[in-house]
C-alpha cells in the first residue's frame, strides 16, 4: 500500500509540474498548447538518451530543460502570428510530428520499442529500497522551487504584462509591451518546466516509449488548470491533485460495482471523470482559486499571499 | 528634488525623474528646445493612404500637428479611426509617410511608438479586463526591471523600488480622474465613462509626448466629462500634444485650438472650430446635402 501511495504521489507530482507549465503558457499568457505531450516527450527522450550515453542524471535533466525550452521558444517564434484556435492546431500538429519522429528514428529513440533501463541518478548512493521515496521527496522539492519561481514571475510586472497580452495583445502593444518577446519567453519558461517533468518521468519509470507521450497527457494538464483555476498556481496544485484523485480513485470502481465487466467499468470511469469536470465548469467556472491580483492596500514589493 | 509622483503632470520632468533615455531623437540643448519644436511638427503625415481591397479608407492625407490640441472630426466612415490606427502603428499604411517629431515611424510597431511617447486610446474602451484598475496603470509604466526575467530575479530590490514608485505615480493619475477609490476593482467592472477615464490615465503613465484620443467623451456622463476636459487641458499645459477624434462638437469647441475635418478618406478642410463649422463643405459632408 505504501508503495502504491508513493507511486500515486509521484504521478501527481509530474501532473503538477505539467500543470504549472501549462498555467504560465495558457493560464497567464493565453497561449493554448495542445502539444504539451510532444514537449514532454522531448524532455523525457533528451534525458533518457543522454543518460544512456553515460551523462549523469543532473546534467541530463539540465539538458532536457534547456532543449525543451529551446524547442518551445522555436515553436512560439514559428507561430508568432497565430492565436488561439490556430496556435492550438499548430501545437497539436507539432506534438504529432514529435511522436512520429520518436516512433521512426529508431537509431536515436529505439522506435516503438522505446528506451529501456534508463540509469537513475544517485541510485548507487540512495539504494534501491528507499529510492522511490527519495525520488518523491526530490519531486516535491522541485515542485516547491518551480512554484516559488513561477509565483515570483506571476506577481512581478512580467506576469502582469503576460496577462495583458492574454487579455488584449493590441492594447498591450500600444502600452509599450513587446508582445512577441513576452509570448516567446512565456512559452520557453513553460517548456523548461515541461522538460524538467519529462526528465523526471524518464528517470522514474526507467523505460519510455512514444505511446506515453500521447494526447491524454495534454488533456490531464488542461483538466488540472481548469479545475484549479486558470492563472492560479496555488489552485493548479489543488486542481492537479483533484484530477489525479479522480483518475486514480475511479480505478477502484470494480470493487464497488462488481457486477460490471472490466470494459464497462473503464467506460463508467471516463463518464464519472467527464461529469466531474462538467460539474466543475458549471458550478465553479473560475476554478478552485483565482489568479494573482495586486492590491492597492498591499505593501509594494510584498510577496504574494503575504 | 521632486518625486516621481509630484512630476506626474509634467511630462518633461517626469521623464527626467524616470531617468528616461528612450528618446532616440537628438535632445536639444536647454533653451533650444522650444526653437527646435517650433520647426519640427509633433506629427506629420504625407500622402497617407490605406486601402482594403477596392475600398480606400484613407486617401492621401496630409496632416501637420502644430497645435497643442488638434481635433479631428468628420462623418462616420470618413477614415478618422483608420488614420489613427496607422499613426499608432496598429495598422500599416498602403502608401505615404508618417513622421513623429521629424522621424519616420511608418515601419515601427506599436510598442516602439509607445516608447517614443506616442500613445493612443480606443473608440470602444479596451481596458484589460482581468487586471485591476491599478494594474492597468502599472502595466503602462515604461522601462520596468521586473518586466525582464533577468531583472525580476537578479534585481529584486530595484523591482520593489520601481513598483512602489509606480504605485505612487498611478495613485496620482487615478486621483486626478477620481478613480483611486476603485483601484482594486477589476477594470472590466467600471462604467463606460470610467473606462474612458481609465484609458486616459493609463496613457499618461507612459509620460507621452502625443496622445491620440479616439472619441474620449463617447458614453461619458457630464460630471466625468468635466474631469476629462480638465485633465486634457492640464496635460496640454504641461506640454503633451493631443489629436482628438470626437463626434461631440461641444467638446471639440471647448478643447481644440485647431480642427481638421475628414470626409471620404481625405482632409476636407482645417482651421479654427469657428472656421470649419462655417464651411459649407463640412455641413455637406455631415448632412449629405448643400445648405
């Protein structure tokens, strides 16, 4: 049972990181990234390939962050004139292109067989017995760091400018904001966090294949942001936990309703998740938490939430 | 030494207090400023045109802004807002040239024009809905260290100081237009008139040299109209130029030193308010018949 809980919390940690990334790209800057799974795959494969070639886990993780951020910046530059629907379609196409590359460039990615036995960082020091717990602790620490950095961004003039671009890019531009630069930076920052999550994914599972970086990863991230409250990092964390509880909790349906077949239980599970999300959108469309707002009564420079 | 907040309504002093080095134009020596300004118009367009397929919305406009407050009037569809869109960089001209303080600016994007001190408002207020009233103003503050990723992490002290100074400046601007009490309200919750005042206060945060106002009095209640007029006059007295599109001719008469009339994409006539309203062509353009 303990092992299961640790595993679930690790999954939740990865979901939180992906949600935080999407929250700055979409929640703050208004850039819909339907290709999140593709960027996640780039991060995971970068870390895995480097680790398999003898690069230590920390350097491989740093490289995954840098490579995914660079790809994100590149995609946002290539789509600089696109907004909303068109950006969503383009990022979705990018994700599919990444998946096809991962499947077909066998010499690099192992193709559909994926990459096995990815060396885990510090496994010799920590030992196999406690590694899962230590990995979870590392994930939680990294979430705390990423959360702190993103909250700093959100509460700073940079975050304000992102929200302005999201609301009305023409007005933001006429007020002196370089809309293109802001969008590229927001997408790259989000990409860096996705790259980190991808590297952690590779090291946690020690095996990756292209099928793990499909659309459902993106859907879960969007669900986390919608449930948590678009633009709110604090809400996002609550949202990611809620979504993962829904996803994992409904696995036990077969114990509660034993008369149903496995296929019926799987369908019912998806229905319950869908109903939960719709109920959330109806009764609390703003999500669990609202995004950051500066108050005239708040002392200038005070940390958010203080 | 004057604080930034105290220099709010004096753009030259405000820019100096801000350590503003944005102006890429040659800075004249003290005393020479007025002479230089008298030779170079604040804004000038030459043969400016904008075509949308077969429709020519702006058809060869020559406009020179050499008065503190210039009005731009004309019937609906005359091309006024299109002209303003081109001048502010929101749209590109099909032909012609725009000069701001002697410099060709036709190829510059809106954010570069804002940095030069050319700011605009919109015909239908475009407040940033998810930001508060205060945040709308703080956003417009130029050269903030906290707007760069490096600055906000590497220079936290500077970011804090700038934010505190910006809040004081915004407070002065909002108090001037009687919106400080609504500083924490979402901008989208303001009334139509309040949104117009917010847009003006927001433009002022950029310490502009020229403000393009697109129907600033549309939907504004009389009490707020007085605030609007007082604010524009105060800014003009401090050296800020205005180009005002407005259908309310009483506002134009009250504010403008010079009035240009547009019709069918061209400047029909210009002069004082009394001169242009006495012009038979203006009446014809508005009413579609000869008086």
